[in-house]
């Protein structure tokens, strides 16, 4: 959000998913919008979109939802899909229901497969989203893979070669780093985000990924003890650390 930005109160609340502008006028008339402890009756006035606004405004008895420009760090659980429209449980179902009505809408920053767990970012900031997934930025992403078969020993060199070509593709993969944890477990750090990339890389060396979990994205790590399905908003200072070396 631009510094010094302002918005009409009814437009802001409507964009945050609280309801139509007409409904916001009715809510204000009923005393349902409170600013700095005083009921706000006129929602057609403009308000400064400062970071402290959610702490100063109470809507229907609860603090105002986060302003546009939010970034969510989630521990994506298994079995939910990174999609707005597919059938079945979606990552968005883990967020407050009202947030589905936000404009700009919240989207996942890239995707994790339904059967991949771990660190997932979601944001309504399109510029940030594009920077994080940009091939030019090439942020490292570290996955923990549990494999069906023991590692043979040559996989690290193949992945690091910069010459590996996945089935159905023409462009070689950028070099990736393999750290062996045990016979059937490894950490793999990639800087691209190709379709099912990690599973296809292990398939190409004759293995099969049985479980996949993302531990790191750029400078962010999944916080210890964060349960699957849990999430929190990133502070402004933490957002910059996405682009720092982790
Ligand atoms: N690679 C995969 O195969 N799946 C993911 O979800 C992420 C990376």
C-alpha cells in the first residue's frame, strides 16, 4: 500500500469483505463501527490507511481485519489444495470466511501439491507475489523428501549438474542441492518452481517421493512448533527477510 494512502471508510470495509457500501452505512448508523472509541456515523469520509488502523477501529465488536498488503505464513497441511476453485478442502478454508470477499483477493504464492505439507505464503500483494516466484529472483526452496527406495549415491551430482532434463521438457533444470539425511530421507533445495518438480526429479533418478514437506522459502523457515493448518500474519520487517539468504 502506498505511503499516505487514504480510503473512504465504506469502500475500505467493503473491500475487506464486510459487505456492500450500503450495508456499511447501515452498520455505522447502528453504531457497529467504532474509531478511537467513538462510534463512526459517516462512512463516506476518508481515513488514512496507517498500520495502526486495525488497532484503532472496531467493527461489529472486533478489531478491523488486516489492511490490504497482508502476507500470511501458513503451515499447509496435507490434503488441502492451493486453488480458489477446485473441489474439496482448499487452503483458503483455513482463513476467516470473510477474507474470501476481500478485494484485492488473497492468493497463494506459488503452489504446493495437495499431498505436500509445509511452508506456504499467501498474499493480496500482486507485486510481492511476482517477485517471490520470479525466475529472475530464483529464491531457494528447501523440501524434505521421504523416499520409497534407498538413495543410490549419484543423485546429488545429477541434481547439481544443471543438465538434468525432466520428462516432457526441453530446458535443463537449474542446479539443485541435495543433502542426504538418511538412506531414504533427503533435503533438496531448488530455485525453480516447475510442476511437481521435486517428485519428478526423484522419479527421474529411479526413486519415488512418499512424503514431501517444504521447510524453507528464501529467508523464511517454517517456525518450530507451528501445527499443520496454523497460520500467522508476517510483520512488515519479516516480509523483507523473504529475500534475504536463509
Ligand atoms: N515439488 C513437488 O513435486 N511438489 C510440490 O508441492 C512442491 C515442489
